[in-house]
C-alpha cells in the first residue's frame, strides 16, 4: 500500500529545544527531526483524538509547542499510522 493510500493525515508538531532520542518512545510512530534549536515531530495520524493526544503528551512533558501543521502530500514522507500516541 503506497503512502498516498494510507489512512490519516501527516502532521508536524514543532517544539522548542533539541529533543534527544530518549523522547522517541513518548511519540510512538513519529519521526523526530532536530532543526536549529527546535524538534519537529512528524507522523501520520488517523483522527483528531490522536492529534489531541500528541498535544497532551507535549504538554505533559513540559515542552513548549511552537507550531502544528498538516503536511501536504508533496511535503516530507512520514512514518506509518500510529495506533496509539500519548
């Protein structure tokens, strides 16, 4: 099954600071990309409760959320849909 036919939408959550890999288990199924003092969490989410779950996890960890956006099909590829986040 190709990426364009997978369920869900790819989201990018940008948080302040360069998160290291030990944070990855908090965001199962998402890719972490460190960029100039921020970290982007990128992954395919299947519904709004998953989006809310990622945002809740960011808040619970005390991270500063800078931005959230849906990525277009031409933007960066993401990992598989995650059955559980947060």
